[in-house]
């Protein structure tokens, strides 16, 4: 009888150990010296639950830093696959691996964020006033790369190409680009013989069109709270600037004109022109109606993304 009791106790102890190692994935957990047979199993479950909680915390921290990196919209860069893989590891119950890999990748992402934030900033801007060119190709690229652009559209182009207009601003769910006013008819505001009221009408008419579509020209705003405006042909003076100010706008010029609108250069030549002339806080002028402008963007981004951070004009 005594031998039978010993056997039962022995096999019971073995079973408890088996449960212990199963719950902890074979990881050795040091039990407290004061552990008694009465609370032995309770402590095993306590250790297992604590590791799961720690793993969940590590996974949550990783998710937050992935979101922080995604908000930068570094062209072509993402840690979503790594995050997804670690979520699967957590779901499998391998908590120790979840903790180790979450912390390692979190460290890598934080370093990438710091590096990106230290880069000088530049902004890619596109104007729309006439023609479609390769607009759909631009939209596809913006969706795939997540590149930030600031888009200046005329009211007339917006009315004629409303769906393309919307897709440029939101090329993919969760991605919103920046919008600026480019007047209604793309007229000469300085040398076109327009009255002050006609100039204001060119601007406010387009603003009303944007608002009616649910896209006010201020998804992002300048630090001073001004709306974004680009003069047709870059034609401006102190008087038109004063009119803009009265309407709550600030003028956005450029530092590099791609000259794609001349239709004389290849996409490679345009890319080389931009790459050679751009500098910190640089702003490109490009047009959706130019096939070569659109084709040059991936070339520019690939060459410059290691040196510069691509941002909206309002973030410069």
C-alpha cells in the first residue's frame, strides 16, 4: 500500500512538471525557495501568466512604434511585415520569443525614426491646371510608396477631373496628401489686367469647390495658420500678396522647376535636374499633365530618400 502511494505521488509530481514546462515552453523558471507542495501549481501558473502579460506589453509597445514610423511615410519603407510575424509568434504561445523579437525590432525602428527625423526636409509638389498626362500612374505610385506630396489644383481642373482629384489627395485608405489653391482659371494675376475682386473670385471660387467636395485646402496647415496657395506662372507682387493675406492664404513658391511642362526632357534628365539642384527645405515644381514629370518621381525618391526626408510643404 505504501509503495502504491509513493507511485501515485511520483507520477503526480511528474505530471505537474510536465504542465509546468508546457506552460513555459520549456523555459526554466526559478521557483521561490519557500514554495510548498500546496502552492507549487499556483506559482507555475503565476509565472506563465506573467510572461504572457510581459509579451503582450512588448507587442503593444512594438505596435505603437510601428505606427510612429508609419506616420513619417518614408517612401517604400515599412515594418508591418515584421510586426505581423511577431503577432503570429505571440498567438502561437511562444511568449519568450515574442518578448525578445519585439524588443529587438522596436530598437531598430526607434533608431530608424531618429535617423529620419535628423534628415533635412524637402517637399515634392504637383500643380494641376491643364491636361491629365500620367495622373493615374502618379496616383498608383503614391499609393504604393506612401510618398507625401503637396497638390495645388485649379478649380476648373478639379471640376473636370473630380475622381482623379480625390485619388491624388487620398491615394489609399489612411493616406492623405496636402492640398493647395491654384486659382480657378490659371490666369495671370499680375499682368492679366484683373481687378482685385476678380483676383479674389479666382481664389474663393476654387476654395468653395474644394469645400463642396469635402476637401478644404487645409488638411494640414502652416504653422502660422495660413492656407496654401500657388500663383499661376509664379506671377506675384506685394499687392497680390496683400490680397492673399486678407483671404487667409500664404504663397508657396519653389526652389527647383522640373521644366517638365516644356516637354523637351526625358524623365531621367528631369530627375537629374532635381537631384542636382535640390537642397534642404527645397520645393519642387512639377505638373500632373507632364508624363515625364510623373515618371521622374520614383527616380528622384530612390536617389534622395537616404539623404532627405520627404514632407508636406507645411512641415518644412
